[in-house]
C-alpha cells in the first residue's frame, strides 16, 4: 500500500461545487474498484449543500490539499541514522560504517538537531593538527566514557563525573626511571592530576602512578593489580580501569572515547518539512553541505534527512483533474505535478500540458458526475450506495434536476440508473438539497463570492464568475449593497478585469447578476440593467449561457480598449 503522499489524487477545481467534490469521490472509488490506489481530495472549502450530501451518504469529506507541489517532508528519508551530542567517537563511527553514510545529524535528548557530524570530522579526534609534543598525547574525554569504550572494570576510586577534560596519556612502556622523570615534571607543572597512565603487568609503574596522584590508571591485557594498590588508589583518589585489550589497542581506543560534541559542525542548513522541492534546488545549489536535516515546521525537531541527489529528479504528485481542465482553476502546484487523466464537461483551455500522453475525457453533458457514473455502468459495476448518492447529487445540482439547458439524454439515462442504487427519489432529493443552507440568508459575503467561483482568461482579460443557487431571491435586495462592495473588493484582490456574481433562482430559472470592472465589458453583456442589477431571465448555466456571453463581450471590448490605448 502506498503512503498518502504517493497515491493517485483525484481533485476538482478551486472553490469546488457539489459536482467537483462528488465526481472526485466517485472517480476515486471507481479507480479503487478497478484495481488502482486513489484518493479523492479537495482544494477548497466544502459548500453547505455538499456537506449535507456527504452526511446523507455517510461519507467523510475529502482531505483538504491546497498545494500539490512535492515537499521536503515527502521526499525525506525517514530511516535516519543520527547520533547524540554525548555519543563517543567510537559509537558514531560504528553507526556511520554500518549504515554506509559519511554524514549524520547530531541531536540532543529531545530529538532536536544540534549540528552535523562528517566523516572527516572524526579524523580530527585521532589526528590533531599539531603532531609534536603533548598535543599528540592529549585526548579530550572523560574517564567514564573511556571506561565504556574499553568495556573496562573500575577499581580504586570511582569516576568523578562524565564531564570531558583534557587528559594527558602516558604509556608506561619505558623504564621506571623515565616514568618517574615524566610524572615528576607533571607534578611540578601542576598537571599530574590530568594524567592517565597506561601499562600492562608492571606493578612498579602502577605503584608510581598511584603514588604520584594521576587522574587514572589503565591496566591492560586483562591483568589485575594487587589489593594493596587498589586500597592505595582509593586513598589517592585514583581511578583504576582494568581492560582486556593490549596496551597498543587501549591507546587507540582511548582516543575514540571523545564525545562528538567537540567536533560537530555548528553552522549548518536545515530544511523544513513543508518547503517545496522546486524552491530548495535554488536555495541549496551553491552550498557545500551534502546532507540536510529535515525538521518540523518552526522547530529543529528532526524528522528525516535529504541530500542534493534527492532533489535531482524527485517524484511528482500524480493527479486526476475532474470538472475542470484549466490550470487557472486547478489546485496550486498543478504545473509541477503529473496530470494523468482529465474528466470534464467544460470547454477546453490552452494551458493544460502533460509530460506523457494522458487519458482525456471531455463531453458536452450536464455534469462530470454523469461521465464518472457511466464508467461504472460500462464496466458492469455498481458504486456503493453512498458514492451513488454523491454522483446523483453532482448530476442534479449541475443540471437543476435535468432542467438546465446543459442537460443531455445521457444525463437522464444515468440518473435513472443511479437513483435506485443510491436509494433516493430524485424529486424529493432535489427539494431537500436546495432547501439546505441559503447563502443569501446565512452566508457571509466572502462565502457568497467564493463558494462556487471560477476564473477565466479571455482576450488578454481576467474574468471571475461566482454563482450561487437559491430557492427564491427575496433576500437579494437587502444584501445588494454589501455584496456589491464585496464583489469589487474581490475583483481588486484577484486583479480581474471583470467580476460577476450570479444569483440563480432555481424555482423560476432566472438569474440576477452583479458586475464590477471594465464598463466597456459590462456594456457588451446581453442583459438589461435595472438599479445596478443585470437581469437575466431564463439564464441558469454559467457554462452554456453566462460564459459565452462574457466571452463575446470581452472580444468586443478588446478591440475598443486597444483602440482607446
């Protein structure tokens, strides 16, 4: 099963109406029933009447997705190899080797990213820049971590703490005289308390180290030390570690006991989960950093990682567009997605492009739900009752129960086939549907403008057409001024040349239209203006009646505007 971000998504247009929502639900179900993996989504708010349909059908609303561009969170690798700030060199190195990575994020106890650790950073722990004198023999570590790295046994004094400090290593492989000389010099310099002596079965060296009060003594080779020296170590507060490794191995492993916090790269770039991949390519291209922690928005909580190679050819969201075919009406990011299918009953636009050949179904019928339902019929499939009810609702709402001029014989045939499956009486369902949620009575001006709004580009002009359907328009006059102001604000916000609000009375099959914008376009509309309202008797269809009139008006206006300029 693919995860939610990789499924085929079926989506209607922005500001979706009932047909857009219901045809998406229906087609996603059809794809699942025929062996595909698909999910119906929406890219806008659900109208009140559509909510009622979903409640009657017993279906959950489609998931809201306002942007289908692929994000860092979708591309990121979730099986993250990370280390903590107090992990040792050896722990980090083993994890990196085992996982085959050269960089890992470093996190604190709460999972927040504190830096990046690179493979080369680890070499600094073993190969300091200064290669002479005490620098080579110094390691920044704690006896606690050294003990853990060596898997040693502690005798003598306990380890004081796990805090790191500069420890000077003295391998007791020389004569006792040489060791005495060096420890004496350390004593005089006030540094003997930072010395760690490493030796095997050499009681003389062991006693000298304890008597001089070194920080620690590591006895190698699996040897023990006499009980009297253990007691002396307790008195002198010297920690003694009994290790099974030989002296040479211990000397190397002690250097591996340093915490990675000492060399972690503090300056680094992180990527938030919601950042769009197409934008990340530009932002990260010039950086030398090879691995990028992916974090939750507004935090540095690690959720994954990605590298530059992940940005070269990332997967694209796969979409099926229903009830529209114009990018201007589509979900944000459609131009970065792979549109694999279109099912629509509107005019064709010129801005839809695809990388590969796609399935394209466009027919002059009353609703997209009609075309989706026919797919079930042709395959000999019956949609589930709730899905059938949704398809009925999309068909009824777009054709005003088969009375719109867009209605075809196919719409009639499909409704007659669907209604028994849905278990509805079309006449009663229609009355109940349109009785729900009058936007003129209960809707805000913004809801009236955007519940079912589409944008068009004609003759170089941008046009916005909003439409609501009401059982009677008695309340229109009392809100005319408010809606007129909201329409003008919408026109300015969307930078449209013309904005229309169409209020359709489904009882009389007439419409009232408010217009805002270029007067020369308004003058070309074939409707009578009375009191600032355009009256359109017998006009109910935006697709077949209103838009063609607007297109003609734009065409006429374009010549006049050009001449005026």
